[in-house]
C-alpha cells in the first residue's frame, strides 16, 4: 500500500513538473502572411494607338522583350525632317570651321594682283609710244580732213558751174564734216594722253585695291569665331531635336525591363493609350517579400533582423529572410491575416524580404515568418 502511495506521489510530481515546464517553455514567435513581389507598371511617354500586342496575362517574359507596339503616326516623317535639318546645320558648321578653300584664296590673291597692276598703270600714265601714236593719228586725221576739203572745194566749183550733181556735192560735204570730226576726236585723245591719268581714277583704283586686299586677308583668316559658334549652336539644336524624336520613336515599343511575368494587360490593336499612363503590369520574381503583422507586445524587431520563412508548398524546408520595413504606426489586424493573438489587438505591419528560394517561391503563396526573438508562452 505504501509503495502504491509513493508511486502515485512520484507520478503527480512528474506531471506537475511537466506542467510547470510547459508553462515556462519558450517558443519562437510566428506570424503569417502571403508572398508578394514588386509590381512594375509599364507605359509609354508618348502614347498613341496600339498597333500590336505580343503578350498575354501570366506569360513569362525576358528583359528586352517587346510587349506592346504603338503606331508611329507622323514621327517617322518628323525624324526625316529633323535629320535633314541636322545635316544642313552640320554642313554649315563644317564649312565655317574649315574656312575658305584654297581655290578661293588663290582667286582673292589674283584679284589683288590684278588691281595692283591696274593702279600702277594709272600712276605711270600713258607711255611715250602711245602719245606718239596719238600724234600720228592726229596728223593722219588732219591729212584726211585736208583731202576732204580739197575734194569739197573742187566739187563745189563744179556744182556751181552745174558740172557736178547734187549727190556729188552732198557726199563731198559729208566727207568734209567727217574729216573735221575726226580731227577733233584725235586731238582730244592726244590731250588726254598728254595730261595723264586723272587723280580721281587713281583714288578709285587705290580703294578697289585696298578692298581686294582686305577680302584676301579674310580668306586667309577664315570666318569669325562668333559665326562658327553660332553654327555650332544651330547644329546642337538640330541634333537635340533629332534625338528627342528618336526617343519618342523608341517609346513606341514598350519593352520589359526585367525577367518576369505579365500580371495584367487589357489591350487590343486599335486601342488608344494615353501618354505616361500604365498599360501593362509585370511581377518581378526576383523580388519576393512577405507582408506580415506583429503584435504590439511582441514588437522587438529592427530593420535588418534575419528571420526564417516557411511555406505550405515545401513542408519542413526553411527559407532565409530579413526584415526590411517596420511600420511606425499601429493598426488593427486585417481579416485575412492570422496571428496567435486576438484580432482586436493592435499590430505593426512589417515587410520581410526573402533572400533564398528564388525560382521556387511564387507570389500568392501563404507563408509563415518565424522571428528569431524567443518569446515565453506564459506569464
């Protein structure tokens, strides 16, 4: 009987100890949530009419894939126009930068030599041979006039005797007048040669020579730096306009910026989309995280704390994560999130970025976050 009592007491003692140990046993805090991923919403900065749609919802895409194409409207023609404007501005800048051609410099030099020779000729005046030639011309004109005078006198006498016709008389008179005019002309030519070049002509020739020299110096020194700078600015302006329209042409193709999956898209060819408006959303499978809520009395977390994550799809397997966000303000627990605490208590939202399991874990999976801080289960 005593043995039974001792055995019963021992059993009761063991149960009490087990109960006390269970009341003071520590276990890690677990909160639940769902795996999410970063969503990238894509669109075009120019907008327009949809020409082609290359993807569907749920489709896997790789970086650089063309997802949607828009019609170019008048962008192609504008690119051609801006290209022509740039080519023209660049040609003008190249022309001014290189200066005048060798042929233009030689032409300006020849003009200077030509006007210098003309000025020297005017300064030297007529040559003695030219003056002698003019005197000889005058003597010849006088002899011709004397011959015409003798012929006229003879015809006149015959005409008065009615031995010559009226036509003969008129012709002789014309020849005499022509002889007189020729003598006057040759006499004036001789006077001009004997007086030499007029000062006004020399001054005019000097001015023309100076103008030619300055033009030649201009060809040697090239164009003004201000003109070259203005041409360069015009070329840069044309290039900027060309690059802008080409950037708009590139915006007509909406491409994937990463490897991911199409979350949502609702487009058909012919639809109109606005500029800077999202038209397609992608999920980034390499940026997975869990949104969870921690009770206020268990909030012993900081950004950077390492945690473990488990999912129902891979029982018994743990994935590493790190706390990357802790809310500053408390809120009530959302209805679709379960915690070991009552829902009426306030909680703080946290974000746990998953560091492992990429390629296996997917958005939408239910996940449990096991915090490394050990919390007692009882008071």
